[in-house]
């Protein structure tokens, strides 16, 4: 049945003596379908909302928790504001992807599962080791057992169809036609079963034992626009990612790996991506607590130098705080299209299917109550 909304204008055009074809030419064209990527400010951590005309996907549920900032209420407030605008989505997240079980990526996972309708949960399947992440992931798996209607997909590298291929699975990409565009979500990396001979890091730990190197890496395509999210993948795994899947890495938007650490991006990765835009999900340098961007010195000077030469888009030059060591920052001129939640708050990039990308407006979140320093 034709919805009543169509009747009124057609009846009105009839009164004006216009045929339906003449009337159609007077109506404004529908807005073009757009992909909106929300890099949500969760402090030191990660949470990325991929908004499509026909649905939504949340990648990670970070992040920071201390006396100055609580990421879970911040994330929930952002999602509430988002769904208040997109009432058509009925509070449904088609996909919740947890790149790896570190607390700065999973802290809000059970709260999101309980507060919204998640249709599909995707993870690497590694067992959490950090005490607080163990608790969260146990809650996630309890929730999945109690809600068998939620699809559960584990992305392991051994399940990829070939060593140089992407993994496509309905759990990760349930999106079909979206206003005439078929979005694509593919995994380009996942959890490994055995150590490829990666050796030890500078602290004597095995690179293989670091969950960062098992991050589920995803590529999202919407027409000609594309996004790459590498989680916290570090140099040794990035090298293998570029060697095996280099041609699949060419994207427009790079969610900068590992919160702007020096070890989450390489020049080879940037050369494979040729990104126009880069966005870092990192806390501000002003919150002086443990496990913060201030404590880590994120984003790092070495990384910014790489991004300034590897990111092709421009940004009006401004001085931004860049880490030169732990707890030490220098204001540094940035004039490429590099954004950071710690500099800019939540960042939204809007892309149409032709690949035109612009900065959008974050959904308005009520100011949180002031917290004691
Ligand atoms: Zn992280």
C-alpha cells in the first residue's frame, strides 16, 4: 500500500494542474546514499561506528577509565544520540566487532549488548588475559549463550580461503542493498593458531603472545569510498599483512593503528594504503593518569612524521600536541588530513559512493557531569 505521505503532494500537484511527471521534476532529489564513520571519543581506546543508509556496525567498545573520564557512559551516550537521529534503525547494531580482547577495546561490550540489539558479534576468539578484560569477555560469552539468536563469528586466519585473500562471511557483512549501494565488509587479518617464528619483543615477550598481533583487521567499502581498521596490529604482523594482502589495502580512510603508537603503522602499510585521511583514536594529552595517552606519549612524533608524508589530503595547519616520549609532548604543526579524538573530540567522516569524503558533524551528546580531577 502506498504510504499516505505520497498522497498529499500528488493531490496538491493535481490541484496545481501538474501531471505526476511534471510534479516529480519539482520535488528535490533524494540525498545521495552516504557512509558516515564515527570515530567516537572514548579517551585512550577505540570505538568506531560505521553508519550505513541501511544499518550500522560498531567496531570496538573502548576505552579509558579513571577519575577524570569514564568511557562506557560516554560511548553509550553517543550511541543513544546516534539512534535518536536514526530512529529507522530501531536501536539495532547489525554487527559488533571486537578486534581483540584488550580492555581499551572491549570495556563497553556487555553494556552495548545489554543496551542495544546486536544481531551479530564478531571476534578473533583469543582468550582474554588482562584481569578486567577477562571479566568483560566472560560477560560477552555468557550473553551469547543466553541469546543464541545473536550470530557469533570467530575470525581466525586459518579460515581465510587463501593466504593472500580476504575473508567474507555473513556475520561480518550482513549488509545487502543500501539505497542502491551494496556495502562490503571484509576481514583481512585474524587470530593465528601458531607462532610464525616472530621471535621476541624488546621486553623479552613473544610477539605471538601479544593479542595486538591477532587483531581482526577489517576493510569497509561503500561504492568508491573505503576504510581500513587494523586494531592494534603491531609492526611484525603488519609486515606480514602487507606482504600477503598488499593489493587489498588501498583505501581512502585509515583508522590509525594502536592509538597513534609508533609501532602500529609502517611506511610500507601507508604506501599500500595511500590514504587521503587518517584518524587516530587516542586520549587527550591532558589527563594525567596511568594507561592514558599522556602516560604512553600517544600519538608519537615518529608516527606523525610517517602520517604527514603518507596521508595525501590537506588540513588547515595547526599546532597539535604530539608525544616525544612517555608523559612528554610538543606542539607540532600538522597540515595533512590527520585527525585525532584526543585533539578533535569525536570525529565524523562522511563519504558518498563516488568516493567524495568530507568532515561531518558528530551526533550531539549531552555534556557529562563534571568529575573531580
Ligand atoms: Zn588498544
